[in-house]
C-alpha cells in the first residue's frame, strides 16, 4: 500500500513537470496572440484590452498556476482561435485516435506472436534468420513511408481501400473499419518487430525451463508446448513493452492521422501547432502524457493478471504450503 | 523379453572444444514391474541416458547409429515423432530433479495433470478434473479438491514433487524414470517422496528407473543397481549383491561415502579423490584409472570391457573379489 | 529419435576441425556487414562531395524537364514537379539526414551521460530529480516535443539536431546510471576514493572509461532512429526550411503526384529505406561481435 502511494506521488510530480515543460515551451512560441486576434489594423489600446481579457498580461507563474489548477478541476481552458473548449475538442477526437492505436497494437501483436513462436522453435535456424531479416526491413521502414507505399498499392493501384477519411462507428462496423486498416497497418508494421524480438528472446529462455521438458515428457506436441505452456510465461516483457510503446505509438499516430486525414488528437495537435493555438497545444500534450501514464498503469494491472505469482501478492492467497 | 531394452546407447554433444561424449555405449534392461537404480556422479551420463530413453535429447545431440532402445518390444528410434509422443506420458513418464522449476508457474495443478489425461486417454474436462483430484489424493497432497485449482508457487518443494509424481502417474505408465527425484529437497521430506514412489510402483506394477548420485537412496528400494562412470556402466548387480560385495574400486568408493547410522558421530566420510574425467578428451584406458588406487599400466593403456558374468557385471582389470581387502 | 538427433561422425579429428571452423565463422564479419557498410561509405562520400559532382544544383529548375522520369538525359533519376534534379536533391538531402543522424545521438548521449553519471554516482536527491525529469520526458510523445521545438525555435539544421538529440537523453541516462551504479562500488573505485581522489577525477578516470563502450553500442542503434525521426519531421514540413532538400520533404512533395509520377516519392523512399536498413544491419553485426568478444574476455 505504501509502495502504491509512493508511486502515485511520483506520478503526480512527473505530470507536474510535464505540464511545466509544456507550458514553458508554449510560452516561448514566437508571435503575439493578442495581436493575432485583434488583427493587423487594431490600435494598441485594443490589443492591450484583448491581452488583459485572455489573461496574457499576468506573470508566467500566475498563468501557469491558473492553467494547472484548471486542469485539476476539469477546466482545460478555451481555444483563443476557435473558441472551442479544449477538453471538448480533445474528447471529441479521442475515439478516432484510440481506435487507430488499439487496432495498430492488435495487428502488431497478432504479427509478433506467430513470428516469435516460429523463431523460438529453432533459434538461428532458417526460419528464424528469415524472420529476423524481415524484421530488420520492417523496422527500417518508418510509418510515414509505409503509409505512402500502402496507399500507392491498396488505394491507388488496387483500389481496395480508401486512402483517406474517417467514419464513426455509428456508420456501421465495416464502414468504420475500412478506412482504418491502412493507417493501423502503417503503425503496426513498425511496432511488431520490437514485440517479436522481445517475445522471441524471452521464449527461447522459457523453452530451456524444466517445466517445458516435463511437458515434452508428458507427450505434448511442439505446437501445444509453444502455445499453451511457453507463451504465457514468456509474454511478461512483451506486455511491459506494449505499455511503453504507447508513447511511441502516440508519436506515430500524430503523423499517420495527418497523412490519412483521421480526426484524432494527433491531428488536432499538428493543426494547433501550425495555427499557434496555445491553449489547444498545451491541452493536447498534457492529454498525451496522461494517456501514457495511464497506459503504463494498465500494463501493470494486466501483468498481475497474467502472472499468478504477482496476483497472489496483496490478495488473500499468499504463498504457503 | 524385458519391458525396456537399451542397447549400445551413445550420445555426444558438439562443444566449442570438440565432441563431448556423454553416454558411451550403455546397454541395460528393465523387466516389467522391477526397479533399476542408476547411480553415478554428476556428469556420469545418467541424466542424458534417461533423456535418450524418453527421446527428449536436445536438437544438438548426436546419437550413435548402433543405438537401439526398445519399449515393450517396439524400437523407439524407428518410430515417427507422432507415435513417440503417444508413448511419452502414457507408457513411459518422467520425474525431474528440481520440483521448484519443473511445474509451469502459470498453469493450475489440475490443468497440468488433466492435460495428459485429456490428450492420452481422451477424457473430458470434468472427468479429467475429478481424476486429477484423485491423483493428488493418491500422492498424499492434503486438501486435493482445493489444491487442484492452485498454482505451483502456493506449494512447498516437497508438495510440488508430489504433484510432479501425480502428473507422471496420471496415465498409469508402464515405466517411470525418476531423475534425482529427491536431490533438491529437504532431507526431512526425501524419505516420504522415495517411499511414495516405491509404494506406487509396487501398487501399479510399474517398472521404475531411479536415478541418483547417492547409493543410499537405492538401498532397499531398487532390485538392481547400475553404476555409471564417465558415460559407461562400470558395474551392475542385484542390489543386495552389490552392497555385500562391490567389485569395482569406484563402486567401493561410493559405498564408503554413504553415511551409516552406526557410524560414530564426527567420523569422516571417505570421499573419492580427484575429479571426474574430461569427456571431450577422456583419458586413455580405464576412465577411472587417474583416480584409482589400484590402477596398473594395463588400466592406463586399455579400457576394460563390461564382463558378462550372469547377475553381476563389472568393468575392471583388478576387481576386488569377495571383499578381499 | 532419428529426426531429433543427427548421427555421430565417425572420425575423431572432425572434432577439432569443427571447433576451428565454428571459431572462424564467428570471427568473419560477413556480407551482412560489408554490403551495408559499402552502401553507407558510398553514400557518405557522395553526400560530402555532392556540390562538386557536376550535378545540377538541388534547387535549379529545368524548364525543359518537368516531372521527367528516371533515365532522361542529364537527369539520371529524373526530376520532380518543379523540374529539379532528383539525384542532386537526394544527395543534398543525405547531407541533412546524415548530419542529423550523427549529431543528434551524439548530443543526446552526451547530455544523458552527464545526467546518468551524476544520478548513479551521487545517488540521493540528484538521482531522484534526474529520475523524475526522465519520466516526465518519456511521458511526452517525442514527435509532440519536436513539433513544439520546431515551432518555437524554427527550422535551422542545428536546431533540428539539438531538439532531436533531446529525445535520446532518457535511454542514455538510464543506461549510464545503471552502469555507474555497478561500477561505483567496485574495488578500484573504492581504492581511488580511499586515496583521496576527487569525485570529478573518479568519474572521469575510473568510471567513465568503463561505461563508454556499452554507450557506443547504444549510439549505433540511435543513428538510424535519428534519421527516421528527421524524415518524419521533414515529411510534416517541420525540419530544415525549403528550399534545402530533405528526404522526408521530398517524399511528402511527391505524394500528391504519386499516381502518375511515382518516382518522385519512391526514389527518396528507397534511398532512405536502404540507408536506415544498412545502419541497422551493420550495427547489429558489430553489436553481436562486441558481445562475443566480451563473453570471450570473461
């Protein structure tokens, strides 16, 4: 319990530092918002009024505290450009981003697991080498390049899938999934390699374990040993990595949403940076950091569910015998 | 015909320094319902031999072409992997040395026992679970009906070894290979496990190979004992005969190193001097000669064969006959 | 069993021959190293010599050859929408990519090294503060940081290198901290401390030399990552400013014409892919060998 509190405290400090860094960077953005809003032919008097109205005449410290206390109480502020509430704007775009990332992770995991199983079966064998080389190729292909190639092949040449666009789930499952396939695949084709390598390495270790020898002695087939006996105890590092990758995935989604025209948080951030929409930028970055922290917390929970030895801790079932 | 017949078993592993010959021409047999003890130091090839019998050698292992292993008359080397798998767990089962690592940490005990039942005997989920509880009760695990859903980390080492025995016994195999089943356990629970193994093998008429580095373990439990040294069987005899009069100096050394109850406290046990030979480049002649007090030029030049002398066999140029010392 | 284990060779001499052959196999770097290395050397030389190769300047517009396909006279790799020579632009773009590829990891590892040394050696509150900074830095997606940086500081090559370098700090700091922790209590460090050496001297003379090599292996992984991220940034138009050519920018420009003039995008894509792949492959071979020699030394 104490450890949990300590961790929560540290996370709070981390988030505070994140907001401070973000705030300072945004404050350093060149250009005068008040001047932008007032327009080129506004008088100095008008500009000063606007500045006071949106609170830019106060000191940096006051502005920071004002913004952060707003976030804690649920008021993320208002865009000076579009007048939108920042939280509403983000919340409205979360589903698209979330769907993209979840789909990408699903594709990445479903590529990584069979590949790792094939590799771990005979390390350094022909299959292992071939998949290893494929992984090198895949990881050397950044997602934006993959995206361009996938669009060229599946949209422009074959005409199977749309190159851009987004349909909400209310339009129907297939209508919703269709335009998401290429973007998710673009992200997944980079992400699967790290998952595969981690799982492969851990699985090669697990396959040396005595309980695998026992499973063999029980007459279990290779396939059953790999899938039933070795996969779960081998997957702990991969699960941890899944959480850590959320950060990279969010970075990747920023560019992928831009390419495929998906109305997600990443796209909102890019648009806001180009239009210097300060409050929106601060909000988006803070949101990303929150999501990252949350994702890693969930990873820990998943970890505990998978490993009975961890699950036992703190619960009623302790080690005794 | 014996249940298990091993002929000319030869297993080697490629290493950076060259080929390591772990098992070097071993032949032995086990009759239905009998217990054979295999005794030797670590590195004597006893574990590799047991894995060769089970067909569980690592991919890197090389086996001799003349090696024949027959179970119930069937030549295992000639069977396709599928057929071999059907025998493993069902006709022959194995127990490993370290119960702390031999059970899958993320599977319940019931799943680990029931798996064999469902695969080999075609039982349903429900039936396999009930049978698992019975098996856990048979190996002396308290509260089997609760334990069946627990994970290995919730059990002590001795309890885990009982579970491993339950897994091995699940399909009523004809042959059980127990590879150092008590070495990793507390002295206090060792006897319980050995007694359980003995009782179960008697009750089921199951043949057993009991592998150990400790002659004391096989005393009174094995019908016959084979002593291995540097990948070879150097002496084989009915247990009583061996304990009464060992012929080979190495066996005598092992016997001298068993602590006896009648020993005065503080008496020094006699250990065999020297170290086991390097199996990549073994010494010429008898592999034991560098450590043997009786070694002659002949011993160092030429390896003695395993003389087939009826019930008792030994490989030595200078056997101590009838406790001659 | 026959399918599990191969028959044993008869001759004893085979043993030694086999061991020696295996040893040789490990020593050779092999084609998986030399082919990528050759490409990288050619690319680096060509990029360095780009202005003197007799190619058209990267921003010169050839009105006679707009969107010319590869193989056209004077333009081996064709021209882009504005009639600019693609080979020239690819080579000048390589100057940007390679500069960022080498400079950014160097900057990031340099800063990370200092932070990690301090955290691992002094422990206590220094460690705590560095840890929080690193965690906070990791929580912000890299591309978001870069977007902000490029918006704040503009797109000069040195700013791109610097801001990209910041991304490599956390991992470098963590590795350094872990290594420093493991060395800080070794005998030779304790001995130096007992002899009255200053903290700075101990860090530079005793600890640093031992952790430099693992970090070098780490830098090799970072080079291709830096090139990729710079590509993403310039793809979004947030790296070096036009008209300076960059690979990501070229891919983005060609994207709109990918249906009729696919080479405009595909050529920089292919060059970037081969380059990143080469760094990855060559780096992997070196890393493995490094691990081998370390194992052999132990």
